C-alpha cells in the first residue's frame, strides 16, 4: 500500500525545470496546427469544386471575343475615292419675284484632295411682268448653264483650303438661263477652326477670293449671294467675302459675312425676271438694270458689249443657318442684302447626298 502510494505522482509533484517548458511549447504548437488545418481543408475543397464545375461546363461555350471597332465603308465616307452624287433645290424670294434652282450633280473623287463634278441646273422664275393680262405672275422653267467643277481640298497649319475651278456652258441667253457664253470662274476658300473653351462650339473665320469671266452660281460651296441670282453678268469680274461660322454640337452652323463684286472692263447684264419676249419691266431704281431690261450693256453680237463696269458692281452682307442633323440631308436658311442694288433676298436650300446609295449600287459596298 505504501509503495503504491509512493509510486503515484500528483500534478504538484511535476518538476518545474526546463523539460516542462519544452513539453508545453510542443503542446501549444500542436493545438495551433489543429486550428489551421480546417482552413487548408476548406481551401482544398473549394479548389476541387471549382475544377469540377469547369469540367462540367458545356464545351461549346467560348468566351466572347472583344467587339471590333466599326469601320466606316467608303460609301459612308465622301473623302474616299469613288463616285459622288447629290440633288439640290434652292429658292430665292425677294420683293420683285422669285428664282428657284434644281441642280443634279454627278462626280468622282479620285483621292481625299481631288474631285470632279458635272451638273445640270434647272431654273424656275416667278415675275410680276406677265404678258397675259389675266395673270398676276408669270412662271418660266428652262435649263440653266451646264457646268463642270474641278475641286481641290487640303489642310495646312490647321487651315482648311479649297479651290474650285468652274466652267459653265451658256450656249444661248434666250433659250437657257445663261449669259450665252462659256464662263470660267476660280473660287478660293480658306478657314481656320478654333475650339471655344470646353464648350461644344467651334468658331471658324474664313475668307473667299475669286474671279472669272462672269457670275457663276456656286453649287458645291454654297454662298447666299452667289445662289439663284435674279441676273447674270458677262465680263471680267473679281469678288471677295470675309466672315465666320459658329458650329454648335457638330450639326448646327450659324454664320455671317460681307461680300463685294468688283467688275473690270465692259460688262453685260442679263435678267432672269424680265423675259426677252416681253416689253414689261420694273423701274430700274438703285442701279437694278436687270429689273428693267432683259439685257443691259451692248449689242447681242458683242462678246463683252459696251456697258460700263459699274452696271455689274455689287456689295452687301449675308447671314445663314445650316443644319446637318439628319444623315445625307443638309438644310440652309439664309438671308442676303445687297447694299448696291438695295434689295434683300431670303433663301431656302435643301441638299440630299446620294453618294452612299450610288456607291452601294456601283461597287456593292
């Protein structure tokens, strides 16, 4: 009994030397391992579950390919080589009558810089000089002078530069709305756009300079004072224009300018509102010879007639609003006032661009 009791060792009898500290550290390490092992087990199960789910996925399901950027076709980009076309209607209303022009244009762009256009305008005039006593207005619709335009566009130091060489074939001043001669005109345009602060507004001051052997209705770069005039001139003529355009939200352009026409040498003026078969006409006030006579300045058989250069002089100012909000459609609302002739004109110009349709039909783009 005594030996048995002496062989038992109570917890109080365990020595407190270095051996006891080693055993306690091992026990704490084993307990920590027991706490960490469940975390490793959980991660292993999650990894195996993910691999099993991927193996069960449908093999035909592939990750979506990144969306490719849409590239505009040449049918949508008028600067790429290919055929071009547009139709345009321009109406000019003033207190002495009205002139409307319908232009059909077909061309080809060789590169971003060079293009050629052929056009056939059709004109309708309304005048108060009716030869029928029961009619207040006289309406006349005949063709105008067919034309060819050679256009060159470029950029230099932030400037947009355009030059247009026009040849108009006016074969007969009585049977067509023309001056009866082949007319040449060189039109030059330069502008420089500026961004206005952080607003969606561009300001582009511009200047136009040109000259030719008579007035030409400019069809490619619309100028109010050069569209649907009530008259035409024959003789050497220079012109200039200076102004600016404000473009809002890329589709709305508000502009204004001042212009001047400076003739040189003998001139002829042909009216579009006084018919050659009518003796009726206006009073010709404020140098408006084209409101009084069909022809002013020389005999019919003279190339440049004998009229003074002042009969073709003009100067004034213009304002316009251009809208390009809708695809292929351009709308211009304009007003022009002639200081020299003392009259104002209101314009509505609508153009539809057929370039995309034409290229789809010809090249299948």
